[in-house]
C-alpha cells in the first residue's frame, strides 16, 4: 500500500472514544469504540488505534492524516483543572469578570449563584494605559508597571496570563508590547492576547474568552505532546489535525495557540457528519440528533451546512439557563445540548416524578449494567431492560452487559418507589428522556424560526438510533435516517472537515458612513493572517477559498445578525449591496422585512478554508464481505422480546444484522437492527429501507 492510504478520525467523548479508519482508495472502513480513559484520554486513543491497526493488518506507515476531536478543553474548564492563571486588564476595569453582564439568569431566585470566573480577583491586575474606541491612545502604556507585574506573577506561581486591554482590537500595540515585556521578565509564562483570540467588542465576553484560552494552554500543550509522542511510537508520520468548534480542522500548532477554539470540537464534528451525509443523499436540510453516553445534541442543518454562532457558554451552573455559564466568544456550530445520554442518571424527585439527567455515570463507573460498580439507574439500563439492547452484543460482543444489575438499579431506585413493575419503570425512563430531547429540539428549531416537522431526523451516536424513532414521533417528523456506523458518526465529520480558520474584527459604523479605507485594511489583514496559517498547514494559495460576512443590526438594537457577503470583497460603493443582504437575512430569520431604520455594521468576518476532503465510504466495516441479497429476511439473526406498549408490552421482535442488509432491503417495524457500535429500534408504525449508501431510512406513518 502507498504511504498515507488510510485516514483516521478519532472522537473522545465523555463516555466512549470512537475511531473510524477509511481507505482513501477503496472506501473500505474500520470502526472501533472503547471506554474513554478520563485520567489521560491519549491512552485510550493509543490503545484503540493500535488495536484496530493490528486487527485490520494495517501498517502504521500506511496511516495518513489523523483528525481528532476531544472534550479535554471543556472538561478542564468545568473541572477547574487548568494552570494558575492571571488577568492583566486596563486600569479601572479590574472587576469586569465579576460584574459580568449585570444580568440575572433567574430573576426570581433570591439565592442565585454566579459562575465563578477562572481568574480570581486577587490575580487580576490593573495596567496603567488607555485606548479610546476609535483606536486613539489616551494614556500611554506604563512599561515600568508591566515589568513589575512580571516579577509579581512569578512570585505568585502564575503559569499563564490573559491580557485584555480596552479597545485592543482597534489598537493592538499595547497588548503586543505587554507580551514582549512579560516574556523578557518571565520567559516560562504563557501569554494570551485578547485581540488575537477575540478581535471584537464587548469587554466582558472578550476577557472571559481570553482568560479561558490562557487557562487551558498548558493542558492542551501537554496533551497534544503526549498524543504526538504516542502516535510517533506507533509509527505514524503524517499530519495530526484537530477539530475546531466552528466545524473546521486546524494543525496542532494552531490548536496550541488557540486551544479555546477546541471547546465544542466533538459536537461540531457530529453536525458536520450530518451535513456531509445529508448532501450525499439529497437531504440538505436535516435535524442532526447526536446521542452519546453523556449528552444529546441537536443542530439544524440547512442547505447542507450547520448554522454557525459567534458565542456560547461553558460550565453552566444551571445547564439550560443562558447566563449561568462562562461566555466564550468564538465561532461555533450552533446546537442545543441536554444531559440525556446513555449514562444519564434517572431518579424520582420529591414530587414523585421521574427525572433524567443532567448528571451522568460517565465511563467510570458507568451504568449499572456495565458491572463496574455503578449503582444508579441510567438510560442504558432502561434500554437493556426493555429488550432494545442485546447484553451479549454490546460493542459487538466485546463488552457483556449485566441485565440483573440493571434490574436491581431500576427496581430499587425507581420501580419500588413508584409502585411500578420493572418494565413500566424502564419505559418511563425511556419516555422521559425522549420527551426531553424532543422538547429541546423543538425549541431549538423554533428559536431559529423553523418548524422541526419539516426536517428529517438524522440520528447517530451510540444511543441516538435507539431513541430516534420515538423522538421523531413526538416531533411529528416523518423520516428518520440512521447512517451506517452510526455509533461512530461524529468521526465521519472529522474526515469531511476542511482545514480552515475564521477571524472577526470590530469596526462599528453606519452603512452609509463606513470608513471604507479601514474596512478594506481589516479584511486584507484577516485574509493575510488566515492564508499564512493555512500555508503552514501545507495548502497552496490556489487551494484556499475566502468567505466574508458582516455582523449587522438596526440602529438602536443591542445585538447583531451575521449576514453573508458572497462574491467580491466589500468596497466603497457597496452600501446598497450591504443593506440588501441585511434585509434578506433579517427576513429569513424573522419572517418580515425590517422597519425603515438605518443599518450599521458592527464587525467584519472572514473565513479561509482549504478544499473539502474527498470521503467515500464504500465497503462494509472491518473487512466484512459486502451484502449480496436485498431480501431483509436473509439478514435476520433471530428474535427477542422487546417492549412496545401499544402492542401490549413485550413482543417477540425480529433482530436484523445490519452488515447483511443490502441497498433495497425493506421491512416493517417493530424491529431491531444491530451493528457493533449502535442499535436501531424501528417502531411499530415505521417502515424501514436501506438506501444506496447503506443508510437505514425509517418512514413513519400517521
């Protein structure tokens, strides 16, 4: 085999680590899934990759690009496991992180808690300097004071610092000079500058994001170093790429510099997988539904692309309440995440109602049925009791599930307190988690002016296809798509993502009074910086495409909408073009034309990307022979009792081997379709068929 023939995608989740290997020539695939190793996630990656290469008789020298997504950054922030970090900020603004937005996320809670900032006040230092909103220097930087701060940071054991000076995005020279002085006085210190991480206005969000980037620099650098060493030990000599929250991939050099951009890398990969496969089967509009072991994520895919947001929150005190977390102002795939994974814990609350999540059993100890010491009942335990999972075929038989342990957990914690039999208690858990996910997806769509009923449900993740049919019924969606190798679906997105990077710069002004010289300069600077990064990643100038957008709003509004600007770069004389683009976007979002009010541009955005990688998945995974018959009956592997209350409880249900289902095969529910990493539950009112790419399409009646 020629060198670099196999490409790999690895996604580290809260419960499982997933692997997809694809032969770039034949399309043959290999998939793998193991429990995540929380102490050192790189250990799980090493073991998984080594095992699958050996099982597939693949030489490490034939392994090409490896693309990678991880929850490491999010976990470091949530668990407060970053380096001791300080913040240097303009004198007079020392309490920005404590004041925040002055917004109460629950106005009726008299004991409301605010998320503690990553940097305490005692490590927040004022820098004598001041730049005005137009970039004019009002007070020069006091370099002597900064030099003294370098000594103090060393004395206090600080290992990373974020520098966030007022209006630095318009005049970055002060921040650049601060870095020079700190590096001279304290060379071991890791320094993050706000204008490089967040080049736009809103001081609190910019400071919060800058601090988060500094906080995880050491964690990510250590992790990537360990991973690169492990891969080199295996014999991997090609590129290691990392998925960003925006759905692009980047080199490890970029990831080390901007680790905060990895915050939502796993969920972004899932949405990108849905978009990629949707385009292949002529479903450009989808509702992506990714349910793993810890959480479930829903995202709208429109015109073959996931929606991108400019801000999100991490480490929320109240998981579903905006404002209860730390704001991170970077480009990210827009999605809603709820604590409804296979490991989510079910309990009876003080009102006698069943609640599921958001806390999870994770991979250690895991659900009760894992037999690793878990005692709390989880969604996976309920799925097992209902007959939807085969205890002898979990992870393809590599992990046996303990039915008795699942029964004890659900019986003692749920069935007995509620006065229900075991099956009914498990069904209650199943229905509650389905209702939670359907409600979240419905709200996510409505908030974007969309009707979820118009979007086929694209279900993946280890637990997604188990629940998708019932979630679709609650949403009144008529079609469910479960891709081949759904249990490692996010890894498909890793291999379909282009090398890319995005930038934003604030230059607020009314459209009719724009300083076009400034606008042209900012756009050119962003394009130059992006091209430089991508060239370092091995791309030629001819391979790089540029997309531009503007954050715009009506005069008097507090927040903006992002307006795409296809075609040539905006220039003097394009005022009408900008206003027309704003009106189209506004009307699409809100269903009406904007009032006759002047429009202003707040920030300009540029995204530079390389070509989208070719990804053809053409052969059954792990070397299995391609199916030879379209008759679904030939793919039956037996029957087992499964719970369907509309059919009076447990019913002997046909079980199909997904690897033997050929394109064109068709069968009526109820049914269960098994593959190594996931199981599809086909409801009684669904008709299942296999398409030309081996996706399982469920058509729901009524």
